[in-house]
C-alpha cells in the first residue's frame, strides 16, 4: 500500500471513529454530516467524497469486519475449499471479536431504521460477492445452486455465531473458539465442489 492509500485509510478510520463517537453521544438521527466533518477536522466535501451517505459511516466498520470475501480470496489457491472457507470465516470472526466498535455499531443499527434497512442491502451485496468468490474458487458460476448453497451455509453458520454473541441467553463461549469447534466437528470442512466441465 502506497503513501496515498495509507493516508486515505487513516482518514477513513478517523472519520468513522469521530462519527461513531457523535452517534453514541447525540444519536444517529440527530447527528449531521456537517457536525461529523467539523469534529473530524475535514471539509464537508471531503467527508462526502469518502462517505456519500451517513449510514456508510456507521456501517462500513461492521461490514468490513464481517466480510469473509477478501479473506477467502487471500487463501492459497491450492487449499481445499472447506479449509479455505473455514479460515476465511475464522478470520472474520476474529476481526469482529477484536473490534471494540462492533458492539456499539450494532446497538446503533438496531435503534435506527434507516441504517438497519441499509445493512440488509449491504448484506445482500456481501452474499453475492461471497458466492462469486466461492464460485471462482470452485471453477463454477456464482449462480450455480451448489455454489450458492455452499456460500449460504457458510454465511449462515457465521451469522448464527454472530447473533449468539449478542444474545444474553446464548452460550457465552468465545465465538472464535465456538466456530473452530464447529469446523473441526464437521467432516464437510474438507468439502470440494466438483469442477464444472469445460
């Protein structure tokens, strides 16, 4: 990553941190983009260039932490699909567990209808991207039913685990340890989709 990219990443992080602090202090709906820009010491146009909508400021840290797609694409090409899926999901679970902002973002999303609706849109895009990555890895189209079921099952396990982390009635075990136990218990983690004939 070059100097310009590092600076942009720092700016993005600073803006999301300032926005989260203001959302927690004043409420999501009550906080304006102008207030965020002022507190982050950037121009309003700069803020809008990085984040065209206020909900992106709130949702980006959550979606980036939970997205297994880039983590799956980083896995070695010769690694069996099941192992690569497991490693990608574990990396996403660790990112979410290790980010103290996630719980605050979740509470804010649960309390505000606009970001909650936008999160569903983002999750649909995340699922589509993940299906594409699973399909690429398996040498099959993303809309192949087996690919969609494999990606969907992997994401469902991840989301059940995430939901359990936020449920007071759920098992309080470490989510990464719980996911590791599930992956070790399932013989399907060595899953290989048959390659589509060319």
